[in-house]
C-alpha cells in the first residue's frame, strides 16, 4: 500500500486505537479499504471528483446519507474532502449466479430507490440523464482527440433514435450503476452500495442497466419489468426499456473510452471498451429489428 494513502487513512480523526488496514479490491474510480479498530470494522473510500465522468463526491455523500436514512445502505460515519468512512456490512457481494434467487428482493430495493430517495436528499443533488451524459462523453472525446472520434457521429445518430423511442420521459432518483457487485447479502437482507453515479434519470435506465449487467434473457427481463410494475407490460414499455438498456450499455462503452484517456489505474480499458461496444451493437441491432 502507498505510504501516503496509509498515512492519510491513519490521520482520519475518528480512530481511538491503532487500526489495521486492508485493501478491498475492485474500485476503478475510487480506492476502498477495510479498517479494523478493536472489534469494530469500517470501510474507507478514497476518491476525488471526476468531472469527465460526472462524479462529484459531495453529491455521492448526499446520496449515501439519504440511502442510509431509508435503510438501503450502510451509515456514513465520517467524511471530508476525498474521504468517506462507512459502516462495514459483514456480507458477500452478489454474483450473476446468485441474482436469480434474490431477484424479488432486488426489485423491492430498486423500487425503494426510485420512490423514497428523493424525499431524503438534503443539499444540491445532480441530474444523470443518460442521453446528456453520453453527449458529454462525446464532447470530451472529441475535444481530447480520442481515437474513437470518427466513430462518434454514427453513435450519436443511434443515440438520437434511442432518445426518440423514449421521449418524453419522467425522471426519478436512480442509482445508475446497478451492477450485481453493488448488492451485498448479509444473510438476512440485501444492501446497495456505491452511489457515485447516482442522480436523476429515468427509472428504466436502472432496470435496463441492471438487466444488462446481469446478462438477463428476454424472459427474465419481462419478469423483471412485470414484477417492478406489478402488471403485464405492453410493447411501448418494452421498446422504451430496450432503448434505455442500449443507452446504458453505450454509456459504459463511452465511460471506457474516456477512461482510456484519463485513468491511471492498471486496468485494460481498451478491452473493456471493445466488449461494451460489441454488446451495444448487438443490443441496438436487435432493437432495430423489432
């Protein structure tokens, strides 16, 4: 572990005893650490604002506090610039294999995000409407002479079609990064973590993003929608869902494009981008045939 990071963690003023620090793997836009102080455990998240990804740590704090208040997420213990200390939840991250058995519970948590989070947001929250985010990425890539610049006009043309399919639409507060590893199972219940991309968006983005990360079949997607809305779904809603799912996949791909230019983390963003682009093209082509 970097000595400066260790010193930074040890200097957090809430510790009363000597602490043990263990790295938690997995963060691509932040660094996470498990802290043990006597018999108590905490999670420390270190990360600065990332304007190119619309990540604001002050907005993440607002969302984290709101999520904790309604029982979705662990409590915030301490925060300062670039540092967030959270209650540690003893549990395991979900996997693609474990999602199916937990799907009804997951749907309940997602509905709670959409229906209750906005009532508990104290401070200035943020929009994360996917089509605006994609256009923000496109401008950043063009301005920084990305190798993907020539691809942008065709991608933006496809985005316009997706936006037409979904407009006009309402927005609610969304998590915007519902990958299965952001769900924790403590044996009794599920928790949702990692609010750095949260903001106001269309609820179908969250559902499409979750379905895409979980590699759901069409039948499983229909199950997701019918249980979320508690009714049979029609073709219009299915078109909107699939359009937002395409947009969610493209946002991931363009996130990768930007990370190729800006990230200093040892991770193969090129392969990540190519995999997401292929997945987007497949989903978009299927949508075009319907």
